[in-house]
């Protein structure tokens, strides 16, 4: 945590504890700088952070004051999906939504795209240029089916941060995490099998399961601690579930990080029922707290966890570089990859490998963690400001997604259609459910920089929701 | 056809007709130049071509003489696979072979890789550099699910050469032709369905069908005219076949171009049985004769032909740029693509688009057609020289693959294992059959430049075959 962040936390605590009260003037920048032995600019940054969080307000020429206390909306309750396997019913909406993303005039609050405008990406750029200039043969030829060894070596090192000890030989490169998950499902399961998933679940995963003809059972999921292991256990006792798909770290769309004890309990259940866990770690590196959370895979002793990830959210989607550690299913996965897609683009793999090796990746991730955290705080304030009373909102521990639950009577599918006419796209919650639940929820992509344009959009969104309540 | 090629053809014809006889001295370069009104160097090139084809031999200081007439081995007969649906049995060999390809010491006669060392690829290179320098945002972001419109527009123009009239909207970009075919199969058929294929069929297609749980029926296929429409008709009458996979132009591995009448008959059969044709055109642009042959798709009136292709064989595998025209299955294909893989790498698509638009693609293809044709002639001579009597060999009409049928008793699977120890990899024919037929056949990749090293390898291969006959 940076110095200014520590100071901000300290001050926030004092306000929370009532040491500084509503309306009271806060110490001057200079005196705080002397008190804590930090620079003027550190104090200024800390105050700006608190202002962003709407804890304090500036008064021109007289300093900062404690802001009127706003009640933070509660976290949504644990989800309660139907406890039996269902066919997935959502389909066309998603494709329609994706078509819209390429229309440059549309503001894609519904998308899962990260922020790719940061200067910390420039070294990646330089590396791509260098490769194109000097490594002709390697870039034009067929890549190895497993992917570039230079990249796999770097990934093996990266994965230590999540507690996973693997070697380059254990990793297979894929073109993104979705491709890894789809091949893993094809390699290990069969159409008609029942897969347990979190509820809500990312719509891309839902579409994948649907298109391959799987049935799903949606497991109750807590927005702060993840999939209910108790509910999963009951489901496992009742149905012939073949696998579990989970995003335990910086979950999409809920933002939780599953506590370690719960991760281990989930793994123990998978072991006792001898089923596979598909762990999607695509947002795991974007956890607000450092060091990053452990993967379920890190406790896996018999290779039953297939860990998928990619650079799509952490670096850039256009690289199409993902990877999987298929564990005991390594050969089956490789055969499926050969049959279905073959090898991947070499040039973006090589660029990513150098980006990590030269230390640029870690610098970039550090930056993005802070940016997304700040973005989510600002978006949360806007939701509080523009949305009606009676909502719930998640407290993401990383990633860049907010999940807002609106009063029961709000139909976000209708609201989304209205907003579409204003060239604003939002993802209604029903996309994240196999059975069309969560129509009164919405996911907001906070990677879009919190500028005036996006503030205005949030205001329109809030207004549309208010109208829908009437 | 270049001037020297026309002259070479004329002279070859005269030798064939006996106008110049074995041992006879051919006209001097100067006199031939005067007779035909062409330059000295044109005549020299023509003579070199004939020398390569072993029709003439040079005698130092005295000119060229008609070479002893070697009998061209016959074309292999039509294949006779079992006429019932079978499960595919070949598997591990292919993955093992692919692993070997990345060992730099191994000579990969078994691979399907094209020649990517030609200077006509340099403009592609320049374009990649330019893109990386100037189009940051477009390259890092998510691509549209259908792929870059700049590329699709160029592809629509290209496809006119094969007689297919489509617009950019009809085309979807894939990461290679294999990925297109796999998604097409998933979108249109179901595991357990029976698919009709040529016999032999490219091993990648075979693995794909196997890994998705399809049954196949191998249709007798003529090495000069392609899949037997009569045999297909009988099979269709007897079995509930759901689709046909065919490579009608510059077939891999047989090199035939299906005559137009036969293509139309195949399409008519598909229409009358209301089934889908998966047409793989990945080698179609590499037909020796210009203009290139028509696609089956070009006669399709009800969108039942799903035409897949890619730049893997024509430009460079490392681009991972392929495409499909899914016809009436457009939306189903797009949904399957979204669910299984998502979007593709933008930078290689944009580079390919400019490569075509600026005319470099056509120049490159013209060059590669000539190079591959010459290569195949040289490799054919080497086979004739180093292999035993009693073999059959294909007369490819394009692409860069030769298929050699050896006497019955030769087991190429064993020979391939022996050669493996010498760091030489060849593809035994059994890889191209669902039921392990063609153990006495071998496919040779003539994209490997016909230099002394590769000549020596061909000699070793020939010797190994001779030993296997004893």
C-alpha cells in the first residue's frame, strides 16, 4: 500500500470512529504533513482519496471538512437459485450486446474490457516492434502446440504468487481463458453432464455451457465469500455433478475473494466426490490487496484442478494470450487443443514473455490494481448518488466490476433496452443466470475511466432505474 | 505461364512425341533463341526446367542431350475403404509427430508447413511493423466477433477468383481453417453423427472428428478426380450421413482438383439429401493452373456449403488467420464462435488485409505456385530415382504434397519409426485413414526447398523403403 493510501486509511478510520465529526474542519495539509512526517503531496493525495470516497468535502480557501455521513448501501444477500439442474435459456441477448460493442458511439458499460490506455503498457509495444523487426521466422511459422516455452517459463514464475508451483511443461498456452475453459470442458466432460456453477456466473461461461449442451446447477453464492460449500455439498449428494466451474478470486461479477478455508473445503468436496474443478483466475492478479490471493489449484495434490487464466483482463484482450494448467488431464487437453484449434499466434506470446521477464508486467499490474480500486470507489459513490434508495451493492476485493441489486420491481432488461436507444449498453443481471434470475440486477464495468462523460451516463442510468421503479 | 515455361512445355512435348530421341543432341541455346524469338536466358531457363524434370542431361562443353526415358510410375488407383461408418482409431502417433516438429534438428517431411522464406512476404512484414507503430488501440482491444471488416472486404474480393460471390458480412474470421471447421461441426452436427470424408483424409480433420465423437464413412477417392460421387450416393442411401467434408481443390494429401462436373454432382447429392458440405479450400489458391479452380460453394444456391479457408498454407501459419462463409448457418456459427473461443488477434488480420489490398498477396501467390510446382517435379524425380520399382505416385495439380504408394509389404509406420532415429520425420499413410489403411503409403511435404540436404534425406527414405521390401 502506498504511503498516501495508508494515511487515507488512518484518517478514514478516525472519521469512522467519530474522532473527526460531521462538519468539523480537518487539520491543514501542512500540520498533517508535520504530524506524520510525510510530504505535502502525500497528504494532498490522501485527502483527494477521501474526497473521492465522499468522506470529506473541500471548502475553497478554507480546507477540508468531514462530509455528511452517507449510509453505504448493504451488500446483496446470498443468492438463492433453484436447487436442481437446468438447461440454460439465455442466448440471443448476449450476441446482440456484443455486436453493439463495435459501434464506436456506444458506451459499453456492459463489456468486460479492461483499460488499455495506460502508459505502463508501452514496453509491451516496444517489444512487439522489436519482435516484428528481428524475429521473422519464429513469428511466421507454426508455433509448438503447447505454446512458446519462453512464455511458459515466465508464467510458471508468475503463478508462484498465487501459491501454484508448476513448471513450464505443466502449462499449455491458449488463445484466452474462454478457449482454455471450452477445450477443458470438451476434454473432460460430455454433453448432457451436469456442471455446478456460482450464481450469478459470467455470461460467457453460461453461453459456453449452453452451446456444448451441458446442464448446470446454480449454487447459492455469497457476494463476500463466494460459492456456498454447504449448498454445493447438498447438490453433490443429490445429483451426478461432473465438475465445478468457479472464479474464486476477484469473482466476475460479484468481486469476492473466497476465503482460504472455503477454497480448501471446496477442493476437499471435489476430492471426496472425485470430480474436476475448473478454476478461472482471469481476474486474480487484480486483487486490491497485495500479495494476491491463493488459487484453489495451489492446494491441489492430485491434479484435479484445471487452472485457466489469461492476459485479457490484466494486460490487453488483443493479445489473445491465455493459458491452462490441466493437471492430470494434460494429454487429453493437448489432444483436444490440437484437434479443435491447433497452435496460437507466436508474436503476441513472445511479446508477453518479455513484458513479464523485464519487470514491466508487475509494474503495470501494480498500477492497474490502484486505478481499478479507485475507479470502483468513484463508481460506488455515483451509484449511491444517482440510484434510488433500497439498493444493494457489492464491495469488490479486486477486478473492475460492480454488481448492483435494485428493488424487486425494477426490470433491468427493459431498462437496458431503453438505454440502448441512448447508445448506452448495460448488462442486465439475467444474463448471468441460467434461468433468467437477477432481472433486477446490473453489472457495471468500472474499467471505463471515471470522467464527466461516464458520470453523466451513470446519472442517466440512475434516472432510468428510478423511472422503472414507479 | 511464363515464357520459359511455355518453351519448356513445347520441348517436353516434342521429346514425348519422339521428335527428339533418346541420346540425341538438342538445338543450341542460340539457335533455339532465334527460332522462337526469345532471349538466351529464356532458353536457358527452359533447358534447366527440363533438366530438373530429368528429360534432358547436360554434357559439359557440348550442350544438352535427351535423357534416357524413365517410365513415370503410375498414379495410385482409386482407394477402396470399408463402406460402413467406423470409429476413428488413430490418435497418439499424430501428437507424437507434432512434438517432434519443434525439435530444430528434425527434418519435418511429415509436416504441413509452407515455405515462409520467400522475399515476396516482406511487404507483410513491413505492414506488421507499421501497424505496431501506429494502431495501438485497435491492436490491444477486443476485436469484433466476426473479425476485422477491412480483412473481410478483401477476402470477399479474393473469393471471386474461386467463383464465390459473397459480401464482407457473409464472412467470419477464425484462427485458421481447423478452428473454422471445428466450430462449424459443433454448430451444425452432434456427437455420434456420421460424416462422409475422402479417403485418404488429412490427419488433422480425422483427429477433429474423432475428438468430437463423430463416426466417419470413408468414401472411395480417385487421386486424379476426387471423391467418388457414385460411392457417396450409395453410402447416402444406406446411412444417415449428416455432412460431407471435402478438399476438392489441390486436395491434401492427394493433390487432385475435382472436375467441375463432379463438384456439381456432389453438391446436387447434398441438396437432394439435405445435408451440409464442409468445403476446405485451404490449398485452393495454390493450384498450378491459372485462373484458380472454382469452389463447390460457387454453385451453392441455398447456403448449405460452409466454405473454410485460411492463410496458413498460402501466406504464413504464424498469422493464425482463417475464415469461413457459413451460409445459412451464419448465426449458429457465430454463437458457437462466441461461446468457444471469442474474438481473434487483430494485428495479424489487419496486416493480412493490407497485404491483399496493396497487391502483394497476388504477387506472392503467383510466385509460390511456381515454386511449389517446381519443387514437386524435383521431388518426383527423386522418388523415381531413389525408391524401388513398383510404386505409384500422385500428379498434384497444386498445393505442395506428394503421395506415394509403395508395394503392399512395405510398412511405413515401421519405416517412419526407423527414420525417426535419423531425425527424419515422415507421415505414414495410416494417419490419413480412420481404420489404419494406407500403411504402405507416405505423404511428402515438398515445401521444403529441394536442396542437397533434402535430396540426401530422400535418398535415405528410399533406401529405408528398399530395406523394408526385403
